[in-house]
C-alpha cells in the first residue's frame, strides 16, 4: 500500500528554533511531538540559502544550477521532472496550500504566472485553483506579511469576506511598534482567526476531509520570515529572547563586502549594494530591540506550530496518521542576530544552510536522531522511493531509505552554491564535510574566502581562511642550473 504524504514547510526558520532541537525558549509542542515519533536529522543542509533556489531543489532533487531557479525572481526550467507531477502520474491526489514560491511574485502580468501578484488583477483568474507544477489543486498565499493581501487565494478571500482586515497587516496599524531602531518588528493588528496561518490550516484541513488516498499535500507558511510581526496572542508569548552569539572582530575575518556594503536598517534594503536576502547589520539596533525581535520570532514559530498541530490532529482523527509519511522542514535559516546580522545573504553560514528536518510515518524509525549528511536534494528521491515510484536517473540527490534501515549514506561531502543577482563578485560555492566548510569566491576579490573547523567551531565564528596553518606552502623557487639539492 502506497503511503500518503504530508509535507509541512516554513520560510526562513533556523534549525535551532524548535524545542526538539534544543531551543529552551521555544513553544513548539506539536513539531516536538512529531520528532519524538519519527527521525530527527541534525545535520541537514540546503544547497542554497535563498528561498526560490532552495524550494526548487525540494521539488526537483537538483542543484539550483541544474533546475534553473538560481536566484529569487526566476522560475524552473521547462521540461524538468518535479515531485508532485511524478506522484500525480503514479495515482496520487496532489494539493498545495500556502506559499510555494516557484515563480516570481512581482512578474509582469504578461507572464501569466499564477504565483505573481499581477496574475490576480484579472477577473479571469478569480476561480483558478490549478493545476500547478503537478499539483492538481492549490490554495495560494503569495509573499510574506506585507504582500499577502495583494494576490492569491488568501488575499481574494480576505478582501471578499473581511475587507476591514486588509489594512491591519501594515505597520501603521500595529498594536505595538514598529521599534524605533528596528522598523520591521511590530505586533500585528490582524486577528488570529483571520491570519494567513489560520487560513492555511483551515484549507489544509478541508483538503484532508475530502482527499482520497493516496494523496500528497504540501503545506507551506510564509513565517517566520521577516518582518517580525505576529498577531496576539502569539506576540505576547515571549517578551524577549536571549541574545545570540556575536564574537568581537569576527566580521573582520570575513570577506569585506559583509561589513562595508551592508545597511543597518531594513528600510535601506533597496540600496543597490544589497544582495537578495536583505542581510543587514545589527550594530545600530539596541540589545532590547534585538531581543524583542527574537521574542516576536518565537511567537511566529509558536503560531505556525499551532496551525500545523491542527492539521496533524485532523489527520489522526480521520484515521490517516498511520498511513502517512510526514515531513517537516524549512527552505533555509535566518541569522536572527548571530554574527551581528539579520535575515540571510551570500555567505553560507550554517545559520542559513542548516535547517530542521523531521520525517515520521510507515517505514521510518521512531524517536531517533541522525547526524547523517542529508540534504534538500534528497527529499524528492526519498519520497518517490517511499511511494514506490521510480526516480529520474539524473537527480543530484539520493534516497534516505538506508538511514531508515540502520545503514549509512554513500556521501562524504555536500556542495553549496550562491548565485548573486546584483553583484557578480559574490558568487560563491562551498564544500562541506563532517569537519570542515570551505567557501570560495572565484569571481570576487583575491582575499575573499571562508574556512571553518566545524568540530572546534560549530557556530562558525572564526574564519581560518587566512590562518597561516591552513594556507598552502609557498611555491619552491626554481633551482639554478648546475645546483643539486640534498636529499630530504
């Protein structure tokens, strides 16, 4: 019997944000419970630290350079095999709810991209529900906090049923904030019952109640992506969070574009020097404001956990839990003050590339953890394997089934890549082993590079790229003619 598949995904959530991953300030009981009944991956990486490239990898099993969505604002190459389409071809009822981010949100209307705001300005699309990249039906939330009212099924529902709530997403309507020195942190005035996370859970539950097994549903929330703006009561759960680690001088050991070209406020992110991801310095943000932003983020994560908990409870009440493979992950992480930074950007610190990854269900061991070198590249081949469906031969990832059977993965290293949209010098690629991460900038300045000892420095605070002990020995000068060197 082929299992159902329920894939839960968040946007820009650190791996250490859940209680099951050691976050003592977290309130994530439902995802913690999921981890206790399944396999928790403690060393799971995405090959790219930006939204669209990472999400493209999830549904293709390919590196961004191969699936074509190398930056935000692009879409997948034509003709690629995608996970939902292959499952649909194998008889699965496929559905997606929330933020997929497989097409440019701000694309021109002539592109007719369903995930663009412009698509929804035409009355012709008012009743559109798919198909979309192999999903038979979809319920879209487009963008994050400030874009969700502009297009998609949620925006259409809100404008029709609760138009008075539309302006409540704006910071001008905030119940608290925005903070003077961190303009993207506030308490949203949107009632929890009308919030997109509640709507996402409602739509996912509605699908479960009508679905015919086998089914595959992808559920993705825009949170906890910035701005940090949860509604109450979630905004009040955590007054502030403990301040993250930031070692004095650590940015001076990194490529100098990080400290020389970044803004210190979210509003400045339109500056041409800022790469995709909105990476900003926290040097102009007080400890109190940073702590409050962390507390608001914990609130966003708690709201998402509650929404996912409702979906999981419905799955169980319908008698489907034992026949369903469950996955939870995020597309990438968030600095959240670590290294003196916010958001995400070109340097592939583990804050961005390491994400939570949990699997549970038939054939998957319960209450276990693994440090195996897994990747978002492996999601598609693993799910196809569990569904009894053949995977394409050209995938970059591999099935994780050996881990379910107490065997190891045939992988010694993982590769990461960042493709810039503004400054070509910031292209970088990395090799990550169990002990080291080496990052090179082949188009950048000669002194740009990153080398981290992951065993001695798991938080990646001490860049060893220029340390003499890790530099190659100088080239030996040529020996003059007629001179013989002694034997060593």
